[in-house]
C-alpha cells in the first residue's frame, strides 16, 4: 500500500499585515469578523422579534461578551490545559499572540459577563442568553478557520484522501480537524439554532440547545483531533476536550427537557422581554 493521498496544506502566512512591531494576524481578524457579524445579526433578530433593546445596548452586550471570551478563554486554558507552565511563567498569561485559548473557559467567562450585563440593564438573562447563543457559532466557525491558518489544533494521523501534512505536525498526514470543527460547531450549529428560532420556544431553549449541540460536536471532533501534546489522553482514549464537553451535553439536555415539560403556550417565546 502506497503513501496516503493528501491535499496540500495551503501554508497561508498567519500574519495578514505587518507594520513594524504591529501585526494583524488572521486569527485576530477571525475574532473581529465573528464579533462584528454577531452585532448585526443580533440587531436583525431584535428587530424581527420586536425586542426592546436599543442599538447601544446591543453594542454593549457584544463588548461584554468579547471581554468574557478573551478573559475566560485565557484563564480557562491556563487552568484546564497548562496550569503548571503558567504558574512557573505568569507573565506568559499576557502573551495571547502565542495562542492558548480554551472554548470552555471562554464560555464560562461569557456567561458571567452576560449575566452581569443583563442585571445591569434589567433584561431577563434568558433573553440575552438566547440572543447570544444564536450568533456564537459564527465566531466559533471563523475561530476554527483561524486555527487552520495557524496550522494548530490539527487532527490525528490518518490515510483518508483529504488528509494534510501540517508544518508543525511532523511528516504524518493528518485529519484537518479544524475544518471539521468549523463545519459542526460553526455552520451546522448555526443552521440548527436559526431553524429552531423560527418556532415558538420556551425561554432558554436556544441557549441550552447551543450548549448541547456544541458538546455533541466537540465529542465527535475529539475522535479525530490530536490531543494536546503536554496532556495526551486523560483517561484511556478520552481527551480533556471530551471531559469538559460531556457535562455540557448532559446539563443542556436535562434543561431542555425541563423547559419543555414546564412550558405552556403562554410561556413560549413571543418576542417580549
């Protein structure tokens, strides 16, 4: 049997623009595109549903979410994935350009930030959570494309016809698992949430569906994604990503069942705060 057929890795320069010491990287641009898209899509949803949110409140909501993503993502990576390294090198916590963001940490940070925002604005937390959940897959999808351009978070060695040899992944041909994640966590989850949003649902349905859907997507993709080198497999074939995602599926599914079991026609979402 000959060597596996491979699709050439595109080798895109991670730095989009460089002006002296200032660099605009593709990864940062992906975050910017995701946040900007989220702002305009939330505006569209608010107008369609007749929600009483002003444009400045929507802007503030996105800003709160952005801070939650970055702070929570960085702290989450520190705690969940590389605690010993950052304890020994605390200044590296600020070196976000070197990579190291945890989705699960970013999710926790965003939830805390948006709960704070909802309380300050006097808006029900589920109203904010459902709005945020519908647009979050956009950021996830673009973020995974950024990982692909960086040549990081690649998949396990394989002989499938679409495998790629990543610059930092050795000579092995690997699953382009970043693209799998962009498709599942991004495009597919976005479509599912927007389809559900077209129907009357109990408050919180979109948020808990997002939580469940992301957890399922991540559990699947982790079967193809190379575990973090400094962690490896945590328990048998189980990775850290799967350990962190399983509770999302369980909690999300339970809350969806409870939400629908308690719902009545008058308690379904009808576009009011």
